[in-house]
C-alpha cells in the first residue's frame, strides 16, 4: 500500500468541507464573497483538530500494510476509523458542535476514501 494515499485522503477530507462550509456560510449570510476569508480558518482549524485522528490513521495504515491485509478491507477499516475519529474529536471538543460540520467531514472522508485509488507498493 502506498503512503501517498494517506495524503490524498487526509487532504481531500480537509479541503472539500472547507470549500463547502465557506460557500454554506456565504449562502446563509447572503454574501459569499465576504465569507471567502473563512476558508483558511476552516482549513487550519480542521488540520489541527484532525491531528490525533491522523496519527491513529497512520498507525493503522502501517499495521495493515505490515500484516498484508486485503486492500478492500484495509480501505474500509481506514474509512471507518476516520469517521469514528471525526465524531469522537468533535464530541470531545464541543458537545454542542453543529451537526453540519460533522456530517460534512464524514461524507467527505467517505467519498475521498472510496474514490482515491489504493495501490500496492
């Protein structure tokens, strides 16, 4: 399994929701252009909050790679691990965090995990 998959999956999981949430914030305030400044904030905050999940993800990736787990099963395990990590992180940070954030990141990580290619090294 190639390690570049981690960067694609993590990067996609951070970028797609940041774009979507910036647009969503602009639609709610009826001024998308004025809310473009939110994009880097969404991206930076998401990157910081995702670090614990990313570390667990990297460890799981290493173990799955080391024990030669079937690629489809490994991909499923990593996607589930990421979704659980997103939910746990958002719960620990703020028990009242908006469901829109959690759903956006969970859907994004699932789509990125499914659509990015997972190749053998």
